[in-house]
């Protein structure tokens, strides 16, 4: 018996009709039967969330009218805190991606991504994970490090077990807990426990801060140790 994929209610918020049409086709192909709504500015997006509290996801353009960059994301998260929001943008700066997740986004999709990658990313987000493009995370920052960005000391890294170092390395690639569990051949609950321990040992309050602090670490140097 053929297994039917789950259906979702997804709002596509973007001021470019051609792009809204393109992403609608991508979502329609990846999640057949899902209900898609569309808006073209922040005001209309906020209005939809008042009437549609059971939306599964908002795909939000950073540059549409009313957004003012991340300010619009923060406003949307404040007024509709129960609806997950993922940014979909032409922006490919790692710092902007991390800042968006720090402001409450559950993921960051780049408009240059191939169709199959977009579908996988949206599926990962709908499963409750955070998505960041691994190729962008590996590429490093395109801007000088901000003074506010913490760096992890060698002493802090030494407190991590070998498995925790491996989990942290996969986190910096933008992988979800489920992907890390698969790649390291351990249970997802074990990954969650490792992530909690990593945050505590590194003195950071969330996953994004850990990724930001650890993205330039040469993990091979530490993982060579027994």
C-alpha cells in the first residue's frame, strides 16, 4: 500500500509574483495536496496570521515591503509566536543567516538553491528542525568578525568528549539533530543530550550561538586525539 506524504498549510510571503509562483510549484511538488497561501508585504502577512493561526510554516522574504530587514521578522515572531517562520532570500551571508535564526527564524533558505535542496530543507523544517545551508556555513563569514561574537577557548573545547566534538562539528555544518544522528549512527535523543551538554560546557544559551562561536574551529586537530 502506497504511503501518502503529510500535507501542510504554508504561507509564501514574497513581493515577486514570479518567485511566489516558482516556490509554490516547488512546495506543491514536494508536498502534494498541501494548501498554499500567498502575501506580498509584511502588513498582509501579519493580517493572514491573525486569521490563520494553524499555519505550519511561513516562508518569508527578507526584502519585501514593510520588512526593514530582520525588524519585520522580529515583529512577525512577536505577533504570531506559534507559527514557524523560515527566511527565503537571495542573501548568502553567513552572519545574516545566523542573526535571522537568533531572531526566531527556524531556517534560512537561499533562492539560488536547487529545487531538490529546497524541498529537503523545507521537509527538515517541517519536522521541527532548524535548517541552515551547509555549504554556506562551511564557506565561512564574508564579513570581519563582529566584536560581539564569542570565540571558544581551547580550554572549553578540551572539556568536550570526542562524541560531543563530532556533534558540534556537524552542528556547524547546519545539520539538524536527525541528520547528525544518521551521520554519527546514534539515536536522536542521544544527539539532543550531547547538544545540551555542549551548550552548557561552552557557556552559550542556544544552538545558534554555539554554531557562531565554533564555525572557524579546526575540528580535525581535536578529533585526532584519542
